[in-house]
C-alpha cells in the first residue's frame, strides 16, 4: 500500500520537514506533488522518531505547507543505464538536456554505488595517455587510480580539462574500448557552452557522457552530479568492459555545496565552515575508482 502525506511541517532552504511519517528509510526517494500539478523529487536526509527531513532536488520555491502531497517510493535514487549514455548530455541529476529524449535503460542502479572490497582490487599497471607531457612523463595517469589537478583562481583549468578529454586515449593496438565521463559542477553558462562546443567541434562528444550542473542550479543537484557520473562509469567499466576516464571539475564547487547544505541542516561546522564529514564524503567518491578482479574494464 502506498501512502501520501498531505502538507509539510516546515520549509527551510532546500529542506522540508514532515511529521508523523513511518516505514521510511534514510536516502529514500520521495515525490512531491505541488498544487499546480507539477512534480519534484526529494531524498530523505534525516530521520528523528516520526519526523523526516527531505532535501528537494529542484528547490523549494513554490511549495505550499498545506497542499503539497508527498509520496515515498521505497528505494534510493537510481540512474537509468545503457550504452546510449555515450554521446548524451545530462543535467546534474542525470536527466537528459540535449533534446534527444529519455534513455531507454537496460537497468537502474543506485547512484551511491556499492562498497568496493579492497581485497578485490587489481593492482593497476597500464596507463592512459593524456597528450600532456607534464602529466604523461611526471605524474602518469594510471588506469584504476586517481589524479588530482590543483589550480588557482583565474587559471585555465577548464581548458586543461577539455584538452584531456579531446586527447586522452589508450593503446590503439590493445583492441579495448575507451570512453570518458565528464562532470562539471557549479559552472557558468558560458563555461558549459564552451565544454559542449569544444567536444562537438573535435568530434569526441559521441564517446563522452557529459553531466552539466550550472551555478544557478540547486545545490542539491550539485551533490548528486559526481554520483550520477560515477554510476555511469561503473556500469560501462564493469558490465560493458570499457576503460572509463572520469573527469570531475571542480571539486571546490562540490565542497561548497556540501557546506551550504550542512549549514541549512543546522550541523556544527568544522574548519572554514565545512562539515566534519567532508573528507569521508569525498572518499566515498574518490574510492569508486579502481580495477576489480574478474572485470576487464576500469574506472
């Protein structure tokens, strides 16, 4: 039996609070139906007794305390997956924004991923050529490992990211498939257009799954963006036997979104206002890179 809860107890920034709810779980997805007939998605981020706190992905503007209907779906947020994701452009929440229609999924997967057993990891040996000599010679990008690139304000890190996407490849004689998952968080409209146009002009877009979260999009969507991108990467790597290069830019925008979200929940801030769990949260993203025993692909 599916229950709908009428009305909200409180609205605070991107968060809404419901009283007297039961049978729900942390990270469960909910549908919020507004008075005008539109629908928004939310996620349970806190449970205290019979009180639940939800974060609304599309923001809380226009929500009514009295007439909003909430329905819990009994599952975490999932990403539709198929090989069709290559060559497509999505928003930060994994919805297509290129005008080519929805993805016809082969399966759905939880965007939070599955824990990767450290014992199941394969020692990384082969590399990905970026075409940038300082990276290839001095800080070689190895399949299954992570490579941070630190940049100062005003420096051309966006150009570097585009150059890596355009030039990255594995050995052509290996016969293995290679693709890129590109996720941009908190970028301005002109930067997003620059990314799309650069990939289209160079002809690499057909081999790229692109996620764009703009600076005027809700911060909650920014928190979802790297998780949606990594879910696509894991699917292509471990089920379609592809070597996937994931590029996330930039993680400062992600951390600032996490700080703003933590502040709206009333959590005690840590250093520079960031939540104390920032480092474990980042680890939940970075540690999804790897090569697993028995899998031909890598992230």
